[in-house]
C-alpha cells in the first residue's frame, strides 16, 4: 500500500526547452524560497520528465532558471534511484572516466558518447529545505553529473570535442525539431513567476 503520492501525479506537463535556448546556457539562480511554488515546480518537473520518458530533468529545461532537478534513474545494477535536489552541488566526481552514450530531453532523439566519471556525490536540499547527500555510480552517476551540469548552464554537447561534436551538431541541424530551436511552444510557463498557482 502506497503511503505517499506518486511524484508528478499532481504536476502539469510543461514544454521542454530545446538545445540553444538561452535558458539552457546560463547558470541557474540559487533557490531561496522553499514555499508552495517550489513544491509545484518539483511536481511539474516529475510530470514533464515522465511524459517525455526521461530519467532526469532540470528546472531550466522547462524555462525556470532555478537550481532544481528531479530524477528517476537506474544505476548499472538496475537499482532505481528516485528523488529531487534543490541547490545541488557536485562535491565529488571520481573513479574511472568512461565515455558512454548520453542523451537529453532538450536534444530529443539524439545521443553521443560523452565522458563522465563512474562515481558522483551531490549535496543539496529537499523541497522542504532538509539537507541531503546523494551518491551514485555507473549510469546514475552519469545522470547526477548531467543534471548538475544543466544547472550550471552546460549541456552534454558542450563536453564534446572534435568529430563527436561535429557529428552531433550535424544531427541537430537535420533533426525534425531543428526549426524550433530558439523558440519554445508558449503556454505561458516560462513567463510565469514561480509562485503562480
């Protein structure tokens, strides 16, 4: 029997910002208000992530420049990790650096071999302001590094060099969503302040 609500069950699915949208390439602001608006944002992030079939989603990917991300991601042993982080900081990234396939909901349908460490530790807060420390290995470590990067204004394409970057940018140009780069379907979500109902 479930004693708590399913993450995202009360959330609203928001449009996802696409690669080259300025909100994805600017560092996000620190959250200072842990009120109802933050709770709604976290619910919306879960709802949007599940609708897009992702394993993680940062607030700037829905046009909100705040340091918040959610995740529902397996590690390499297929153990599920579910949660959210407010004002996260990557405090450790070590172990073996692996180049593995990485995708992003802001570059739908594309992926590229991206180097990441196979262990990561992120510290931050819950939506209620309680301190939290999350450690991940394997694919989950990749997810933690990827989402923290988003909040620093970095997308995985920025970590690519040479031929890998060239190939990805060519794939972006040929993608069915390329004509929408730099514009978001506007339901007003990006313009609304965090505290709106």
